[in-house]
C-alpha cells in the first residue's frame, strides 16, 4: 500500500519540470536527491551517489522510505528552482547534455553543477579564457600507440598545436576555427576520449586523444567550443549568438560499418567504416584510421542529391540491405547488414539531403570537388 509521503512524491513528480530528470532531461525520473530537492533518473542518480552523501543524498521515489522533512524539501525546491540556482551562469559555449550523450559528458555536467558549483561561481570556469595547455595521450598516425603530447590552445592565433617535445617546433598545427571535436569512447575504448577532425592538405585528418581524468578532457572540449564561439562572434558580429552556437562542434550524425562497391558491375564489395560529419560522408578501412579512404559531399535535394532503396540481392550475402546515394557526379552503391541499420542510415541521410545549405557547406563542397578534379590527386596516405 502506498503511504502518504509516496503519494505526495508522485504528485510532485508530475509537476512541470519535475517530470524530466533535472540533469539530462530523461522523462519520468524515479529517483531524487532529497537534500538538493531534485528529481533525477537512474543513470544520473548513480553519478550523484558517486559524488558522496556530503554533496547529494539519493533515494528511490517508491522503493525507499521517505521522512516528512525530506518530502517537504522536495516540495520547497523541485527541478525548476534548482536549475535557476545551479545553472544560473552556464556559458553559452557549454554543451548541456541529454540522456543519449556519453557518460563523461553527463558526469562532468553534474559534478560541475553540484560538486564544483561552476555555474554559481564563474571564476571557477577555467575554460573561458581562450587559452589552455596541458598533456593528452595521442594515438600515433601509423603505429596506433598512444604517446603523451603537449597541446596548446590559442584563440588569438586561431590554433590548436601539439608538440612531441616542448623545446621543439609543434608537430601539428590545427586551425581552431575549422576544427570539429567529438567525444569518442566507443571507438577509442577509453571513457575520457575525444576525436579531433580537421582539414589537412585538402583532405580530412582525424586525431584521437584521451586523458585519465574526466574533468580534464571535459575542460578541453569546452575550451575549444568557447574559443570557437569567440572567433565566430568576431567574424560575424551581427549574427545572433543563438545562431552561432549551432556552428560549434557537433557529434557525428552517424557512424558504423557499411558495405561499399565501386561504379563498375564487376567491382567487389568492401566493408568500410562510414562517418557522417555534418555533410561529409567519409569511409575508412578501420574506425581509428588517421585519414579516410574517400569523402562524399551530401548536398541538398534541389541539386540532384537523393537516396534510392533496393530490396533485391546484390551478390554479397553480408550486404543484404542495399541502397544508393545519388550525387551529381556519381551514384554510390552501399549496403547494410541489417534492415534496422539501413533504416537508420536512410533516415539520417534523408534528413541531411533535405536540410538547406549554408555558406560553410558550400565551401566544403568546393574543396572536395576540387580534390576530385585535380590532375595531381593528393595522396592521403603519404604521411603528410
């Protein structure tokens, strides 16, 4: 039988704001931090427990027994009031996580809010200055081993550099304003890891890094976003900040294995790792390759881009669910192993094709077209 306090909690949980997790917006949270006065989901509750009872005291709404004073605290605060306090000064560049985001992002968001109280005290936000330096473990381009490298972020120079030795010239100089950064735990196999993607000599280059401390990798991620936002504000002073935020680094729309065949009927099927980065569809031999084998620009449907689906077999038993990506220059024959996987790829590609082009998209398209048409193609495996 449900006691009086549980009935009150159920009523409170249905109120606007309390009906989603206070931290990741997961619907119908069934846990709570009764000293903070917030309703949270099971995943976030485990992070709250990890911070210790001196920060957050966690209970299940139905399975635990509640004292009158604890219920009263939930009534007095609630998710809306708590957010107004603990998220008062979240920087525009800070990525607010949702329930589908990597664990490191959600955990550091929660710790930043309640443990470090960064958004109540802006002076604790160490990632807003436009500069940062420190050491990260970087994967080798060819030997695949991770080595300690010093990274230096400079907003004023529009660069992210890394050094093999501090007393030597930088091994790599990345243009900050053209850099995409994404968390990559499933690929790298380390919880606190990122993938840096940028253009090098007309093709895309990937760098994979990690750090043992989740706060450090989170701060690097936010520092890059913050510096990029400042650069955008200088370049486009009349553009609303809300529009500029949409240009900041984003996760890849989709990644995974697909089968690909060439344009000739006799071409064999090859298993490739595909990554859709905004409008760039890249394919690789392996997920952690430094360079893609090829890059396909996915433009707008008004320019002749479309998807065709075929339910007929194509001679490869693993490539059971084929489809075609049609571009003005070529039709790419692809296939998924499962019906569900193909549906997911079709959905994200269709969404991309229907989305309007931006000036930045047109620039990327021009680079890729020029690369395809050059009489002296760039050797992306030359080690440059």
